[in-house]
């Protein structure tokens, strides 16, 4: 008899919030290519805001893992986030008419501030399990909704590329790696992992909600 994976146990514990996030209005409109430009702009401005904290969290995972192979995986992913994904943001901002001044002046939403904080808090614990718990939510939850996309993808690259950034062979492999690592080290720090995982799922849902708040 197979024992349920630790990562799946955490995902199930996060319900119904996990499903509410992956089936959110924003996700449905993104997949159909009907997200209003103003909503997409608000969302991307805020998402780009915590890239710095996200890189800090990935750096913490590199520093705290007990595996050289894991360090290599994280290193490659950091390169993708710093290059391909960041370039997408800049192209999307230009297409949506979002100026540098607007990006600078728009305040953080409560959800964005919460994400920045939890990423830095997880990094500060110096616990690989805590870092993995947040990373699994940030990446696995996005893979979950992105795999709901059907062909053809939306014509607008701002929508289509945001989907494909989160559903492609390399990303699927990275999420599988994150889950396997959390399955491996999480049970030894189960309470800490669960706390960071559940709080991160709640923040993901709040983040989608915030895109529709003026």
C-alpha cells in the first residue's frame, strides 16, 4: 500500500483555497484571453514586485539544501527567472502601456506585501523545508491552473506567454523536482512546512483577488 505523498497531503490540507485559486476568475479569463488590460496590468505590476524576494528565497534554497544536484537545478531556474521571465514582464508592460513611473508609483497591495514577507521569512528560517513549502505553492499552483489551458492559446502574447511560462516541459520538470524535494525533507519539519504552505496558498488566492481591486 502506497503512502500518500507529503506534498499532496499539504495540498489537500489547503483546500478549498487551492481550488478557489486555480479556478479563479482571473485564471478563467486568462485562459480564454479575456482579461481586461487594466486587470492584467495591475496583476503584472504586482507580480513583478516580488521578483526580488522570490530570488532571495531561491537563493536561500541553494544555500540550505543538502544536495549538489538540487543546487544545480535551482541555479538553472534562477537564470530563467532572471532572464526569460523578467524579459516577458518588460515586453508585457510595453504592450499594455504601463510606464516605468506607473510601476514605481503604484503601491503594493496587501497580498503583494504578504508575499514579499513570507518569502523573506521562509528564507530567514534557514530551513530548506520552509523554503520548499513556499516554492511549491508559488510554482505548483501555477502549473495546476496553466495545465487547464486548451488549444488554441489566446492570440495576445501577454496572455499566451504567461500561460506557457507556467506549462512547458522544463517547468513541469522543475515542479516535479520541488515536490520530490518537499516529500523528502518536509516530513522532518512537518509543522513548519504546513504553516508556510497553507499561508502561501491563502496569499495566492488573495493575490488573484487583488487584480480586480481598484
